[in-house]
C-alpha cells in the first residue's frame, strides 16, 4: 500500500531536482575536473599527431571531437578556425574514412594544431562523448574544465561556451 506512494515520491523528488539545476539543457559530464584521457596514437597522413603530452602543456586548449559526415561539425568549423588563431585547438576525428576527413579539411581549412583519429570510437567513449561535435576546455595541467556538447554556433555558443572559456583563460 505504501509502495506506490514511495515510488511517486521518488519520481517527484527526481523531477524537482532536475528542474532546479542551473542549466537543465546541459549534459552533465563526469570528466570535469579529471585528467584528460589518452588520445590515441594515430593521425591523418600529413598531419601533426596529437599526443597526451600536448594536453599537459601550459595554457588553455580545446579538444574538439568532429567528423566529416557530421552536419553540425560543418556549421561550427568557422568558429573553430577563428578560435585557433588565439589558442591551440586540437581535433579528434571520429569514425571517419581517412579520405573523407582529409577532403573535409582540404575543402574547409584545417583549424587543428594537431589531430588524432578515432576510427572505432574508443577514444570518444573514454572522454564521455555522446555524439560529435563536442568540445572540451582543457587547462595547462591536462585537466578537463568544461564540456560543450553541440556545435559552437550562435547564442548558445555566446552564452554557454564563451563565458567558460573566458573563465579558464583568466585562471591561467
């Protein structure tokens, strides 16, 4: 007799918690505050290999998971190109045929200071990536400060991502 009441109270409590979060649309990440996972040992031909050591170099940097087959990745590409003029932007090409990834970078430009490839999606799993594009802000110690799921475009980019990037840059 009390079981239905207890179940209802549990659901009501969970719903109340979800409504009280700061940003109910944000996807939480268990990686915040943790050391950046490994980025693998493969890259595209002619590109600089992204290494774990690069993620631990001084200064704020971005790690962007992308793919040539991803329309939102195409939409955010000009933003990444602009950001790469002021800080290192590293890329992880996710589940992409090599020729398609190289063609995309040739056609749209290459904003990445270094690249890793993730043909089976294992690196993305370690980083907690749900779908490309996703961008991580990483500090000079190699710790993940922020995760942004979705394309870096428009108002959401301005109101959610940029304040976190500015906060990270000010703390360096």
